[in-house]
C-alpha cells in the first residue's frame, strides 16, 4: 500500500502539533525566565532552573515514593488479575459468565465517581496518608482481568493437557503454559499501568498530607501556587524532572513498546 504525500504531510503536521507542548517545556526549562515566552535562537542556555527546583523540593523522596507505589500496584495487579483470568478460563462454573459481566460493568464507571466512597473506606481502615491508601483502589483491575482472560483463551487446550499429563498442577500450568504465551500482553499492560500510576494525581493529592508519602505528581504542586506567582521556567524544569524517567524508558524500549501493543491488540 502506497502512502500519498498528503497523508505523510498530515501525519507530520499532527506529530509536530503533538510535540509542541513538550518542545515548549524543553525550551523554557533550559533558558532564563525572561525567555520563557520569547523565542530567541541566541538566548543563553542554563541549568539554573533545574538546580532551583531540586533545592526547593525533596525530589529524591518523591521519586522513591513514586517507584515504590508503582511497583506495589503493578505487582498486585499482575498477581490478582492473572489468577482471576485463569480461574475464568480454566475453571468455568455455572454463573461465571454473569460474574464476568459484572466485572466488565466496572469499566463503565469513572474512577472520579468513587472518590468519596474510596475516601471513606481508607479513613475507616485507618491507613490515611500512607502508600497503601494511594494503592488500595488500584490493586485489582477489571480491565486487566478482561485482557488476560482474552489472552488465555487463545492458548491451545492441547498444551494444558500435555502439561497436566506430565504431572503439573493448576498453578504450574498457569506459570509454565499460560503466562509465557501471554508475555506481549503482560508487557503492554505493564507499560500502560506504569505510565498511568506514575502520572496519577487526583487520588494521591486527596489521601496524602506529608512528604514521606507524596508521589512526584503531588510534589509538583508546590511550584504552581497562584499566591507565589507562576514561574514557567521552574514549572517546566520540574515537569521535565518528573517525566524524564518515562521519556528515557520510552526512547530505550520504543520498539518493544510498539510491538507489544500490536501483538496484544491494544489500541
């Protein structure tokens, strides 16, 4: 299939349009504040914005909190979603389809609708202002169960029967047959989850009050206080620091990222 020049030009234009906010952030972060909204090729480069940001907030603590939170959520989701999806595929029972439909109903509910109920639950459990409070609503995912179930259904039954004939138990069959064949789905889902929970802002803002538990997205709030005025150079430098690990990871694993999405069918 030959791509027309008009299509290429339109794709290039959309790509540049998508990149404009990132290019603006990079320009503003590496130049003095007086050049934040003034494009000048002769403007001097500086790292003072990054030095000022790093000295005004405990970013090392914010990064550690974010990494611990993301690891906790992703590990729990992989474990719980894998077991639930395997149960739906390997151990069907009367009413399992109805229960699976109830899982899918959760996909139609916006997370913001449950904020008040989740806040009451966290408060009742006495875990407010902890990493567990941030992670609790996301330890399981209906979307993950649906995704893994669809991937497990494509595994040939002959492989499962062969593993059972060799003496493998249910969990061994899951670990040796189902999980390896669904690796592209795990990689795609993991990348999406890491990106989502790294950038999650609203729920962590509600349930955290201290530096010891705040993730980096909430920590950025100190640079956008209207009372102190908005310094775009500082905000852009802080934003680049927060998204830097994700951008570097995407550039390094770009090929695997795209291939995993194509194989798993996620768009």
